[in-house]
C-alpha cells in the first residue's frame, strides 16, 4: 500500500516516459466522491490515485493474484470445499498422540 504522499514508482522508466495516452471514464457523483475521498486519504490527486489503482489492479490480474471464474466454476469450487477431506497420515498420528497429562508429565518437567 502506498503511504500518504508516496507515489507509484515501481518502474522508474515509466515515470520518465511522456504520458500521451488518455483514458476517459464517466462516474456518478457518488462514485467520484468515493474516489476523491480515497485519493485524499492517500495524499494523491484524483488522477494519481486512479493511475496507481489501475496499475495495481492490472498487475494483480497479469500476475495471477486475482482469481476470476464463471458462476459455474464458482459453484464447482464451493462443492469441492464441502466435500469431506482426505485424512493426512501425519495429522491422524498427531491427533492420536496422548496428551502430556495422560503420559504423567507435569508443567515443570
């Protein structure tokens, strides 16, 4: 997360490049107010905030940190989570070990 007043500068070459591409978006007043408030809290202009946010999101998508799936894929994923898990032999052994007080051990041993 960028600290207040800190600017996105992961690649210094991008800072030196002339910025000639323009992206225009239309926002409701409520959405614009949310973005402006977030930009203010980050100590950035609305343009800087939008720029860094877009680049962060693009980076997450490109580098696989964002997982997207179809509704059907999500349903299959949820079904897989609800399936019973397979036993892990090491965990079974651990849970079956006697607890220290059953082995006659005390806290000061």
